[in-house]
C-alpha cells in the first residue's frame, strides 16, 4: 500500500512539473506597447510550435499596418526569451516571470535599446485621446462626407507610393478608418481623429508619425491637401473609388 501511494505521489509530482513547464512555454500570442519618441506602437508576437517541435513565429506592428513579419529566431533558455526579426534588424530579449505570462525586457533595432514588456494574450487597444465635443461633431460629419474607399499616389523625389484609404462609420456615428500601402508593406494601419470641419479634411496615422490635411474637398470625387511625416510636407490628393 505504501509503495502504491509512493508511486501515485511521483505520478502527481511529474504531472505538476509537466504543467509548470507547459505554463512557461512561450507558445501563444504576446502583446506589448513600444514607446518610440512620441509614438506608441502596439506589437503582437505570435509564437507557434512546428510539428517537428521547433519554435517559430510572426510579428504584427498593428499601428503601422505591418503584419505577419517573420521572426527568424525564437529561443527560450533558462527563462530568457529571445526573438530576432532580421527583416527589420530587430531583436527582443527578456526574462519570463514565474507565472509564465509576462516577459520584461528590451527591443533593440538601433544602438539604443527600448524597454518593452510583453504580456500573454491579445493586443492592447490603441491609445487615443478622447475627442472634444466639437471634434466628435466634426468626426460624425467626416463619416457622412468621406465614408468609402479612396486612392492616392504619394510622390517623393523620383519615387511613387500607392495609398488606399478606407473610411467607415462607427456605431456612434463617428468616422473610423485604415490606410493600406503595398509599396510600404502597410495593411490596415489605423487612423485617428478623422474630421471634416469648415470645408477641410484631417486625419492622423499615429503609428506612422503622420497626418493629413485636405484643404480642398469635392464631396463626391476628390480631396486635395498635404501629407505630413518625418518633418516633411508633401502634396497629396485622394480620389474616391466607391462608396461604403
């Protein structure tokens, strides 16, 4: 009887150890917000295990509309997680806590590492400042005027980049939108503060450090204005392709 109890003890201990190891596995979704100057970028690391047992993964930079970027190296040694993304020359290194649900570390893409904490689970909601009553009204007006799909060509020097703007209406009547650009590798980069006021159009792409001011608006076909990014101001006109 004592021997049976001892065997059961070992079995339970082994199962508890296996569960603990599983809890600390890096497999799953990990989200965190990277502060780059005045810009906050929501990152989503998706780590999976191949049928052969190797670790692999992809990275989404949600506020920049960059998705499914290959993570070339995923390793976990002595609770130290390392993720290397060669395409953008970025490396994350951090320590997994005892719960197995939080990794505290840093992201290095330049000479200066930036602090980054990842938590297990879906990505955080975008950090946006609340709109004033006047801006809420202007956003609702923008939803009425701009809802639909718009295309543009951004020209800088000899280079040209195709942009696709998609505006829709939220449940509260305000405007929401995303920006795509296959040339920049952008897909569904979120827009904020979309307004139409005094005949002028405005929106911001915080993840890109960019904003747009339309100074001339044709209700059905076009918006002519300026794109602001990285200290540059470039002329940019959007043409509506179809209604939403």
